[in-house]
């Protein structure tokens, strides 16, 4: 459960992840979305991105709506270095019960299905944080442009997930176009009573 891991690890520890082409249970990236799980807003660019166990027997699925050829609000290049909340629909979050993967879907991710394999809890680096995929710890920004300061203003949010281009330790070789360009993708979460809130950025 990434919420429990991230909360208990805090900023001083993290759990590394690596991409595996042997899909199994637990966190996964790419492939088809969970059966019957869709984001609130659909457009021609909406694609499934990933699913992870969240907490309390729930899963969190992310959907992206990137227009890779455009230069508007759905362009990942125009949204880099911007801390966004759920009102921005370029990434959408769906909290749902554990659900089997769809056999097919118009929201197919465009990526081969990969497991996000979790490693052991590891002390966070002093200075520059661990730069590859991880749960918890401090966010690593390829280029800061004020991102660290913006993140510090978020009250009660936890650094849930960090994904970099999949060439980190143990990553399977993937022939894909990384949707976040040369940047690192971050997800932050907050839970108040039974209400979940999420924020995200790539930098």
C-alpha cells in the first residue's frame, strides 16, 4: 500500500521500484485499465497510465490526457514545472476497489503492461534525493524552477510516487516514448477522514 509506505517512510526513507515486463499483482504501469474504471472526464487523448494499491483495501488508478502533438493545456511540455491539483484534468485520479485488468479498452495506455516491483526500504540520500522510481522519500527534480519551494507549501501532503524514465536499476528494456519527456513524474497525496486529495507535477 503506497500510502502506508510513504507515510511511514516520511522524507528520510523510500522504497525503490523497478519496471518489470513480467506483470504480476501490486503496482503496475501501462496495458489496459482496470475493468469498469474510468476517470470523470474523457476526451480523445485519455489513456490509462498506472494502478497502485493505495490503502484500506483500495487501489488508485491514474489516467493521462496528453496531446503530444499540440501546444495547448494538454501538452506535457507546456505543463512541466507546474504543481497541479485535481482541477487540472491532464492527469486524473480514480480511487476504487481492487479490480481485474480489462481484456480491452479504448483507454489502452499505449504502453506494454509492466509491473512496478518494490524493493526494500532504503535511507534517503542526504542532499540530492534518489532520482529513480520510488515510493516516499523526498522528490527529486531534474530541474527545480521553484518546484521544491512549491511542494513545501502543500499542507499534509505526502510524496507518494516518483517515476523517472525507465532506465533505472533493474528496469526492463522498454521501447516507449516516455510521456513526461526528460522529466520525473511525482504524485502527492493527502487523506482527511475518508477524503483523498492528490497533486502532481513533472520536473
